[in-house]
C-alpha cells in the first residue's frame, strides 16, 4: 500500500470542443470527462481517475480470494 505522501502522476489529453472541454486520462482506458471549463474538466478527471483506481484495486483484491502479496512495480 502507498504511503500517504506518495503521489502518482498521470497524463490528461484535453481539448476544447465548442463550448465544452473534453479530456481523457491517457494511461487508464475509460477515464474521461467533459465540462464547461478547463478547471472543472481537470477536477472531474481527477475524481473519475480516483474512482477508477479504487474500483480496479478492489476488483484485483477480490480476484485473489483474500490471499495475496502486494508488490511494487516501477516502469
């Protein structure tokens, strides 16, 4: 498990489309958002990313049937 002070960095691809801002987190498929302002978009992407990571973490742990080791992998 990560120490509270550690932070991961992800990349958002963002663009304006008419009155809307749309964006995607490049490293995590399915994490995207749209908003009326760039600031709101980035906030929404952070929220969506946190929720996706929490869901993925829960699914991975559930798949282990309760017995597992956590191993850090750096790329």
